[in-house]
């Protein structure tokens, strides 16, 4: 999971943040959604213009992946230490989980 998450889970702080997010997500299971219909889109009342998703030029995924030093399941693996987590502030909602 670590290479795909682009995060280094080597420190306690790096592990604590996702743990708090997961704890918050579990609290959402208690929300009653019995009478709530599924939302297909936040713009479901309007007209959405979609384009076809056909590759018309390029089609060079293999060539692009050669630029990566390492890949996992056809994803680039970022070098460790590229993302710095902001310090949790007392006012953030996740800090109260």
C-alpha cells in the first residue's frame, strides 16, 4: 500500500493520520441513509455533456512507464519523502475523532 499511497509510513505520525481518518469514516456508518436515494452526480438535474473516451493519438502508456524508476501495478512509484504531511491542528475535524 505504501508505494501506491505515495507516503512513507515509517513514522508514528504518518500512521496516525490515516488511522484517524479511518476512525472518522467508521463513524459515518451510524448515519441513517435508509430513505436517501443514491446520487449519480451532484449535477444530476442538469444536462451533462460527455465526450467519448477513445485514444486518438499517443497510446504510449508503456513508453511513459519507462520514465519511472519503478512501477507497481502500472502506477508510477514516487520517491519517498516527496509529500510532507501538514501538522494536525486542534481545529481540524479529524483531530477530535
